[in-house]
């Protein structure tokens, strides 16, 4: 009887598979193998090489459809960029709309439905626009905000420091604490754009440009509350493209704005 041979997720991805295509075409693994690395326990997903080979045609079709979707997205993006150039006389004229978009995008980044890559993209655009607004005189106030995060209880031992067997928890070293208390420092920027006031926080370590802090430091409570978003999901791509367009235009043709 022929012995079944398996391939790992990493091997699949090296052969052109993605996590999305693996989930869509192969579904769950054929076997799961436990292993230990640096005293931590993991599970490796294994897929039958024969089953993977039998799905080659489906993978090729999926890749073609993905490429077609990307081509359509690129075309749509090009149309949006051309529309921005016709609609706005300059990148500064587009700032009021861009700030309204960013207001909603920044809120959406805190929603559970926002994926990690999407969140990173939003925060990257936010950081670029905040710097742009600050350097071109739209900032009305700037100060530091600090917040204290309490210690996080170890989820492995439920904060007891020991397992039910009496063995010391390796995750927390018997302390029951997974992460110690932490102080976070944010730079709070206030802007006035198009007659509307905006207030955006940036982790201090991510602010890589020089800024002045004329107001006194204060404390605040960091919340992960999901606030309502008025921007429709179908308009997210346009919102992000407008932010990118403004940033690119500003870097090419810097414009002085009167304070």
C-alpha cells in the first residue's frame, strides 16, 4: 500500500498557493502534527500531496480570476485618480474631503471587522496625512496624552501561576501575569480643515517629524469602543486613493499655506 505523503502550509505557499486559496480550494488539512520550538507548542497543518496535485486546475483558475480582479481594481483606481485631477484644482483643495474620509477610516480601524492589513494601511495613510497637515500649517494645537494599561492576566493559567497539575506555568513563570503594566504616550494633534475641527492621536514613537507641544500634557482613557462609521464600505477604496493622491501630489509640488 502506498504511503501517503504530505506537504506543509509553508511549502504550499512557496509553490504559489495563498492562505485564501488554501482555505477556498483545499479546505481543512488532512493531518495535523504537533511540534515544539523554543519551548513553545505549535500545530503544523499537513496536506496530502496527491490531493494537492488533484486541485492544480482549480488553483490555476483561481489565480486567473484573482489576476482579473486585480486588473479591474487597477483600472478602477486609475479612473479614480484621473477623476481627482479633474475635480480638484490642487491637492490642498481636496483636503476637506480627505479629512472627512480619514475621520471615518480611523474609526473603522478600531472595528473587529477591520482586518490587520487594512488597519495597517489606514494607519499608514493617517500618519502621512497628519504629518502633511502639520507641516503645512493646519495644526491648531498639539499636546501629549498618556494612558496607563493595567497588567494582563495570563490566559494559560487563568492568573493562578500554576496549572491544574501543580506545575508552574511556563508562559508567565508562575507570576500569573502575562504582560506587566504599561504606559502609552500619544501625540494629540488638533487640526482645522475646511472649517471643521479634527483631533487625531498618534503613538509618540511613530511620529518621525519634529513637532512642538505648546499645551500641557494630560491623561486619557484609551478605549476600543466601536464608533459608528458613516462612510459606506463601497467607498473605502476611493477614500484611500484620495489620501494617497494628496500625499503624492504634495510631495511633488509642495504648497505653502498661510497660517
